[in-house]
C-alpha cells in the first residue's frame, strides 16, 4: 500500500489529490505570485468539473494548488513517464490516451464524479492560445453523463516570451491570476445523451467559457 493509497473500487485517491493540492500550494506560491478570484463560487460539495483554459505548462498544477477542493485532472498519458508516473498516480491524477476513446480514463473520471469529487479538464485538449476557441466533446459528455455542474476557470499569466530558456512558463515570481466563474449546467435539462444533444451542449459550454474568459481578462486587466 502506498503512502497515498487508492480510492474505493480502483478510483483515484481523494487523499492523494489532497496531498497534491498541498504540494501545489507550496510550489505555486513559492515560484509565482498567484492571485485567486471567485473561489467562493465553487460548490462546497457534490460533483463538479473545472474547465480550465490551457496556455501555460503550470495551468494544471496552479489550479490544483489554489482550488478550494482537491482535484483529479485528466492528464495526457505522455506525461506519465518514469518516477513522474508514480507521483501523478499517487496524487490522484488520471492518465488519458488522447488518441483513442480511453475507456479506463472515462470510467475513472465518471467514478470521481459519482463519488462527489472534482474533475479537472482542459477542454481545448492541448496547450494553445488558451482562449477556449476549440473544444472537444469530452467535457460535454462528462458533464451530462456525470450530472455535474461546470465551473469555468481562467488562468492568466504573463505572456510567454520567445527565446525564454524554459518555454511555456510565466516568468518566475510574476503574478498569475486564477479566476473561478459561476457554475452552470451543460445539458438542456432533458437528460439526453445523443450526439446532437452533446453537440448542442458543447456549443453552450463554449459560449459560457468564452464569456467567462472575457470577463476574467476585463477583471484582471490581462
């Protein structure tokens, strides 16, 4: 049995995710200057999904560290290499194969929501402009199937300069804003899970996330 253990029925460990949150707090506040806004909007109990924009490599660890609840992120399998794989699994993170319908990851993610936990997703699929311009249908599926509200999260850091020694990271000790938005339901209330229903849910999600990002930029001056 590891220090962190595993959750019930093979689910990622809630205890491990809490350990990860504490590690994230120390690292993020030690290396950068996080400013957290709207954390009070996150439901205190029950299933919830954090939909996070993705423009920096620290977006996941930053949200994990400053969020009011321990979070299980879906992370690309390429990150699970060597000792890092054991560490990520130990702190309750989920490995996902983005090239296929990863049934194991899907089952674990739905299990997190069924247990009333917090699931973290980068709906853009990969690091890019961080503007929610291109969303995958996975977020809508988990929200509708898991019956979980979505909380939009905007991570806004300093612009990444070309030629930096460490790419895709904000300058050390610079301010990074993390803005949590109002929770919303992705579905239309009918409970439908058809392809059309999920496509419509994805459109609703994209509008909500884009609106939150615009509000967050206005609020923070980013």
